[in-house]
């Protein structure tokens, strides 16, 4: 498509239908220029709106990405905390299971030491005086 100038005007002063046609041509060219200016104004206005929308959306995307990164970090921290809590519970359970028989052994050892300090001798599983 070839671009043409709408600035051309017919300068005919003949007083007949050719002059009327030239005036109609000039009016049409003026209307076309006005329409072109209006279209350019609307394009610039819409471009500005789209540019603003783009900036807003870009900022929202950046915020959302930062929030997703923070969420992933918090999830990882929560998972680590859960693992440590589970490990602590397991360690407490193991300590409890080990302490049960050790308490029995300790109790028997204390009875044995207590009996020895009083001068008692073990006899068939019990201590008797000598």
C-alpha cells in the first residue's frame, strides 16, 4: 500500500461544478486528516494504557515470584523442622527404651552395694547376715 499525502488541496476558482467538486475534495481531505489525527490520538492513548498495564503486570509477576520463592523457602524450613522433631521424638523413645532395663540393672546394683556395705552375703538370690 502506498502512503499518500492528505495535505494536497485543489485550488480551482471556476464558479462551476468543477469548483464545487474541488471544494468537496478539499472537505473530504480535511475530514480524512481529522480522522487520521483522531486515530493517532487514540492509538497513543491505548498504547499508554497498555504500557501502564504492562508495568503493573510486570510488578505483580515479580511480587508473585518473590512470594513463591518465600513459600518454597518456608516449606523447606517446615520440612526440616518436621524431620528434626521426628528425630527428637525417636531419640526420646530410644532413650526411654534403654533406660527401662538400665534402671533395673542399676536398682539391683544399688541393692548389691547396699548389702555389701552392711556386711550381707548373697544367698540364693537374697542377702543374709553372716
